[in-house]
C-alpha cells in the first residue's frame, strides 16, 4: 500500500513548483561531490579568457578539466550562479 507522502510526491512530480524546489535543492558548484573547480576558479577562468589570445584548451589544461567545461563556463551555461 502506498503511503500518503509517496502519493503526494507522485501528484506533485508534474507540478512546476516541485521542479523548481528540486533545482534549488540540488548541489551546485563546489557543493557537488565531484566538482573539480571552485567558484574562485570559475571567476579566474572568466577573467583570464581572451578570445584569439588565450585558448580554451590551455585554460582546460591549467584547471584540469575538459575544454567543453571551459566553453560552458564562458557561456554561463555551467556555473551560471557564480558572478
């Protein structure tokens, strides 16, 4: 038999408020167990990158991540919460 809490959770699973609450509760940035970068690293990457002068690949090597991670950081698709 299904408990009331599970039944309520199943009803809310499709609700926008539920999804927003889950996004807010997720482990972002340094709080994520597998994070390789800190918020300060992300700020430094954004400061150091100069198109046609400093390559994303070079920054990736320096910080020990893949070039695609650097690209996502620069586009603010990743680590967007860091100003």
